[in-house]
C-alpha cells in the first residue's frame, strides 16, 4: 500500500532518519494554524498517491502566513492526474545546497534488493536513467547478508556525492535499508535527499510502499484507511473480494486472478468493455457469489454480467447452486451469461438448466460467453 | 518420465493437521500420491487419517524417507517452515500458502540458494505440481489432467493452469508434468528452471507456458528458449488489457512504467519462436496442432 509523503516521513522518522517538522491538515484554517506553530517560511505540499505534484502546482513555498492561506486554498481540491487533493502537509522550509536520489526495491530478476543512489536528485529519476544512466550508482544486496557500512561507503563513492557528507550519508543509507527490510516495504525512495548549506543530510521527500501481506507484523490500519479507492472497490474490499474497477459496461466475475484477467482480455477482444476485474478466489460458494453479484449490481454502468468459472477443486454443482441461491437473494439488474467448465461442469449445467431465461444464459465456451455478454451490453446501451 | 516428482516421491505435509492441509493432503493421497507424514510440534505421535504426525520435518524424513515437503502453514509461519524443511533434508519444498511477505520470500530464496543449493523451492502462492498418474502435490484437481505425455506445462497462474490441463485433456493430449510456479515476486522455481527440466526430459516433447503481466520472467524465458530449448513451446499471456498501475489479484500481476505488459511478453516470446495463443483455448488449439505434427 502506498503511503502519503507525510506518512512516509513519519515511517522514516521512526527509524531515526532526519526529516523536517511538519503537520498534516485538511483545511485552510488548519494549514495556517500549523504554519503559525512551525514558523514561516514553510512548504505547502499536496498529499496524493501520484507523482508530478510540483509541475501540477501542488507544492508551493510560502514565505509568510498570507502565502500559506493562498497556497493552501489553491491546492486543496486541485486535480493532480485524476487525484483530488484532500490532504496537505505543511513543513518547515529547508535551504538546499545539493539534491540527491536514493531508493531500495526488489530486483525481481536478480531476486535481490536493489539500491540506487545518484547525485542528480530532485528531478524525475526515470529521466536521469534515460539520459545519463552512469549517474545512478546501483548496488545489489543479498537479503541474507544484509548491507554493511563498507558497502555503503563504496556505493557513496561510486555515486560521486560530496565527500564532506560521506559519513552522514552512509549512516542514512543503513537506516533506510533497515526501514525497508524491518518495515516490510516494497519500495522506499527519497527524492530529493538534500544537503543543507550547513552540510546536514536531510530527507526532503518520501515515497514508501508497504507490503500489505506483512500486516501480521505491523499495524497497517492507519495506512489502509487512506488508500484511494473508488466506492465499488471499497465495497468489494469489505467482502474480501479482489476487485479492480474499470470503465466499461460488462461486469466480470471469475475464479482465480489469472482467469479473471484472461476474462477481461477476452471481453476486450470481442469488442466489449469490461466494467471490472473481480476474482472470487477458489471456493465459489453461494455467499461469495452473492457478494460478488451485489458488488457488480451496484455499479450503475454495468449492462450485462459475465460469470466465468473453471471448476478445479471447486465442483460445478456447488458453483451452480451458488449462482441460483445468489440470484434468489440479490435482485440482479442486468442479464447474466455463464460459462461453467471443469470439474462436474455437466452436473452444474444441469442444475442451471431450469433457471435459464433471458436474464440467465449459458454459453459453452469462454469466447461465446464473452460475445453474448458484450452483445447484451451493447443492446442495452443503444 | 516426468520432472521433479514421480510415483516414488514421498511427501510430508507441513500443516497436515490444519483444515486446508488436511483437505488437500487427503485429496493428494486419494490421487495416489505417497502421503507419508505430517508435521506439528504439538501433535507429534498422533495421526491424520492414518498419516503419522511428527514434531519436525527432520523427524518425518528420518522415519518415513519423505523427500518432498508441501507447506500449508499460514503466511506468518512460512519463513520458518521453509527453513525447517530445508534443514530437515527434503529435496523439494512446495509452498502453497499465499500472502507471504516479499521480504520473507527474498530471504528464504537466497538462504536456500546459499546454504541448501540442492533443495528446490516451488512457490510460494502456487497451486503445486502434478505428474499425472504418478503424483499430485498441492491443490490441482487431479482428474482434469490426462496422464502420459507429450506436453509439459509451466504456469504462473492457478486457474489458468487448470484451464490448460483441461483444454489438453479435452483434446486427448497427455501431460508429463504440470508445474504451477505461482505469481509472487520471488518465485522459488522459475520458467527457466522448468524449461530446462522439460528440455532434458525425454518424454516431454512440447511445452505449454502460461504467463501473466508484471515482472520480466516471460522475457527472460524467451531469451532462454531462443538459446537453449529445442522442443516446441506454445504460450499464452494473461492481462493484455490490464490497466497500468493496477494490481490484478496476484502480488506479481501489475504493470508499471510501461514494463511487464502482456504485449511486450508476447512479442519477446514470439521473437524466440514461441507460438502464441490469444486466449487459453487458442493456445490449446495451437498445442493440438503442434502435437499432431510431432
């Protein structure tokens, strides 16, 4: 799960890394009050789960309280790449002498952790990687061996950082690696890591993605509460369904992530637009199926529903009973097309047979079911 | 022949006393797999439907000759379970459990590589593997697979693995071994490991490969196939129309920064001479053509 900048800084601060004092606020008045407590000048920074804040006008320097008021009212409600700004981080402004870049993430090919360090921070690192790849010093860290101070020293040297801050940087890199591993982060990134005119190394931005699977070791609830979700995704999340909202009109329900993705693909292939990706997982019992149908049913854009089930361990007749029971419990607004295959599919189809109508149809293959669902969605739209 | 497991494989289930472990362990036994032991430090000396429970994998290996472990332990315990299995002396560790933290996976993958180089890890978050007619370890429904050959299957996705087995069985095509490598960020066994084993297996004459978006495993496999695989390979890649930046269920299935797209993977595989199906059933049709021409 992606953290806001201010949450990332709090996360870093808990590993004893140097961050600026600041306050998270949601209103202009609170922004002003925070700036008064911190003392101007401050930075007024939009908190959104996307990059490009600066270019979009979401990060402003405020020399005095009037400027805080002006910037806070301009930035709150701003649309940054489709993300509406609801939170601001008001932070004591820092003077900057140098800007660096540093991050840790998993290199899936090498199956080791990858650290990247560059003297060219404060700009988009993708651009640096493209135009001047030698400016990024990379280090691969074996998770068993961990990262040592000696390795960090070599790494700092390779990145051509200001030699005056080598010791401070080494210390920070070790803390950042500790935060990355002990904190169960998928990604930690500081851009920029700055050196102040007084020669202090300081964290000026924070991008942190935590591993939701590590919830048994950490309290992730405060971060979970601020994840961006559309209403449909929130409803599905509450039912423990794997759901991703899309823009189209064909509701998709499938068992297994791969099959659900494949179903979305096939709907697109035959000229339709899927409304969602929904994976009900392995055991498709009536409760799960009813929950999934409710989520799809509450999406006003859905014009038809494609249920694509491949029975492995799950048996066809259980799936069929699930669908029948779910239809009795939920008043479904759109026609349903089912493709049921795999274990005991014949028994399942036989159970569904008496319930078939122009509201519940069955198709022999994935492709034909997709074609039928797409035709129904298009018919309803015209 | 088959790869990794056969009729002589003896399996210990870590978590056999839990509901999932018991359910699938017994299904695997019904299939004909030699289910020889379970482990649970608190229930050593008891049994699950006749299968003896030991305190540790080492005890189970010593008493029963188990050479494979199948892990059904909840995610929080997987790291120590895997290390215990490696320490205990099995050759293959199959981790079915999903939701294992990335840092745990990265740790035990590298720990095994360094200290137990002879031990193969499969998963986590995988359906397991089946050598039809010989052994079935994990959660694949055995009866959807036809035994024999000539096709070997390797897949990153659970349900699409079943789909592939089923498509082939419908066409009366047998499978030597079907390996579900799982979709997690640090899979213990890769496409390349399986392709290597299938290339060496005389009974496997063609390989079906099922990939999905995210990461670069398919691209690496493509490079490997071009250089090292003489047998025909047919592939399907799920997630052609997945929107960038969205997680699609699996931890691994995410497209970011234009990398790891299904199209890029299909292009890489096609350039390596792999025939690509646009849907699972099309991949099945192509495989039928390939098998007919063998």
